[in-house]
C-alpha cells in the first residue's frame, strides 16, 4: 500500500483529466498500484484507508476516475432543496439549488458520453447522489 498525504491527493485530484495517459497521472500524484483488467484495461489505485483514488485506463488513456473521502466539505442541504431537483436539470442547475459543497465521486467516459457522479454529504451522513450525463 502506498500511503499518501491527504493534502497531496486532495489538492491534485482535479488535475487528473479523462484522456490523460497513466504517465501524466503519475507525474501529478505518483506511482499507483496496478491491476490488469484484461482487454487493454488497467486499474490504478492510491490509498490511505479510508481515502482512495482510482483511475481506470483503456488502451493507455484514462477513461474513469473516482475517489472517496477526499473532500473536506460538509453539505448543508435540506429536504426542501432536495425536492426542487428534477430529472433533466443540468449539473449547474443542481449546484445552484444544493450549493457547491459536493464531493465528486467519479467521472467515467464511455463511447459517446461522459457520466459524472457527485454526492452532497451532510454531517449526519445522509446524502444526495446525483448522476449527470454529457460533457
């Protein structure tokens, strides 16, 4: 296991972009632990339990990234705010209602779209999870 300081990962996780090579990612956050998934796909991970970041590559390019427990923010969302969210809203519209204190869970690129998974986690550990599609 490679132990990472929270500040290193937390500060640099947003610099990892879909389409980067593993070598580019390694320059940002260091060497990861690799698991060969077959068919040209590899999963790289960096962890310091309970914090973790993973990057999945296909044909040498990042196609998915995810992380857990890296955010310092706690959302102060209410049920009234939640009830204003409707299917078809843009990510920006959701943020305008729930606020900017979200945790990016993962970003995944498939053949024709990009999916983004984010959570607003409250102090009582209840959370709102939003999935959005598009670039």
